[in-house]
């Protein structure tokens, strides 16, 4: 059977939210979770992929060239995604994404409006993109618009119910309101002082909730910006928000690994759950019936807890991720590998859906030649053979300078001894199938 046909059958079978469950298969942290009205779950990951799940079976949407930060449903069959490759993609099937738009920096968030027939994207190039979504094949699609006014990166966007207004939140600490038809800013709604990461709008109840870098969780009037309620705990930053209209609960995920559930009927804290012992909660979503909360973070797995019994089930990261292990028990070379390399690469023979290719048999290998990994054009054209000298240069200068245009994360190892120790460690473990001592 054709893969696209199989995908359509899988999309017709939603994951049921009835008990604790996990979705495993990604090769990197879970950056976002989307749930369609019928219960389909899509996960966006650092491994450059979107997974769409039939119970525990994923259909992989591979098309991004870097980490995927966000995914959202337009319909059960049509998905939008965006990420660190600056692209906004639209998928009508897993094999053939179309580039809906592009930014000049990573894209952190997407919103869709069926009323406006439009998608909005939030980017660290300090702009908001408005992308028309005329999917019926007709000519005359309206031109995209870039909204400019934020002074720093834009972290989130949300449409009003009628699709006529758009709210945006930025690292510059402001929340701005835009007229969608004209693409002009109507007013500055709020100035927080610290970066605002997340937005949730509830027009029926008359509030806009936001989460900020300083740990603030606040409810404000979406027309005046007046503060309605401040539910701020001593945890920072706020990294994810999700709202369920059935239970009228707002879920708040933070950098300290907690999920706080707020009953918005009286603005009280209903639950405060330690979702992970180490690491942040980057992604949250409710099941359509409001009975489960789905979450993702540093772990490669999406977790879903029944809200009524969530404290009875295991947290995320039941096994500590390698790069969070106690550094005192590791030799320096292994510590450098686990901090700088292990989230993207394996040292075994397969790349395992990671964001980067396997490092197995690395030394003496020309760049861009691992057969089970999709490289950027930059690496395919690079005249580099990996050796102690080239790996040293890579981390001394940083990948963005040593190989301009690479999708490798921008990072350096400043100390020469640290680089030497990493190289010694890699020479040992990549030559013996990754069997660590």
C-alpha cells in the first residue's frame, strides 16, 4: 500500500486519552505537542521531525533541515510545522511538504485561523509572518505579510476568535496587537520587563494569559492590558502553556520541571505536579476530552497523565539523560561528549533518528557521507575529513564559523584541554561500536 494512503488510515485512528501512556520513537527532545479536535497527536522534536501517532505507532514527517520547534493541525490531514531551519512547512501527506514561508531566523510558534484562512508564525528575526492558507487550488492567493514592530525575537502568536486580530509576545517583554487585514499594529497591550514566552487567549471569559522568562504567569484583559490575576511561583522560566475549554484549566510548564494546573473559574491553583526531576517542560497539550495532559521536555518521549491521578504515575526522565549526569563521576572527555554531542549524535552504527549523524567510525571519514542521514547542502559540499585536527577546529571556532551554513548548533569548547579530552574520548568509543566502559 502507498505510504500516503497508509498515513491517511493512521490519521483516522486517534490516540485515546484514557490512562497514563507514553509515545516513544523520537531521537531528540520533544519541543511541541499538537492535538486535533478528533484526538490526533503530533509531536515536534529536536530530531528534525514531526511524528503523527496512531496509538503508539508514529508516521514520520521528515522535511525540516533542523530542529522542529512547533507543529499544529489545520485539519486532521493537514499539518503545519516550523523550526530552526527558518522554514514554515505545510504537509498534506508525510512525503511532500510545501514551504509556506520563510523567516531570517528560527521560528518558535505557529497559530492558525480558519476564519481568516491564515497561519501566523513567530520568529527570532523579530517579525511575525502572516501566510494565507487557500488550499482549494484556486489562483489569486493573497500575498504573505511580515509584521514588524518588536525589537527582539517573537516567541508566540495567537489569533482572536474571529481571525481579525493577532496577539504576539516577544523577548523584548511586550505583547502587541495587530490588525490582520492591514498588517498594522493597533496597540501595545502590555510591557512586562522580561521576555514573554507563551500566550493563551480566552475571549469568552475575557482574559489573555501569558508566561514570562522571570517565572510570571499572569492573566490580563485582552483589550486594555489591565492585570486580572497574578499566579506566579518561584520557578522560572515559563516555557509552555495549554488551555482546556472543557475543564477550564490552564496548564503551565516551567524550567524547573513542574506542571501547574490553574482552575480559571476562580483563578486558583488546582494542582502542582513535579513532572520531571531534571530539565524543563517545553511542551504541553490537553486531550480533547480534557482528561489527560500531554507533556514533553528533554526526554525523547512524550508523556500523558490522567489529570485526576497524575501524581500516581512516573514522571518524565525516569532515567536521567546522559548530559544531566553528575559531572564528578565522569572523565572529562566523556563529560564534554555528553554535554556537547550526545543530544544530537550516537556512537553506535545507526543514527537513530537523531538530529545529527552517527559518530561511529568518525575518524578518517569525509564529512557528509553517513548513508542513513540527510545532510544539508553545506555538509555535502564540504571538503572536510574528520580527524583530531578538524574536530579541534570545529569546536575551537564553532560550527557556524568553521562550516558556515551548517545546521549544527552554534557552540564552542573554549578550553584546549577540554577539546583534547573530547577528541581522545571520541577516538576510543567511535572505533569500538560505541560500547562505553
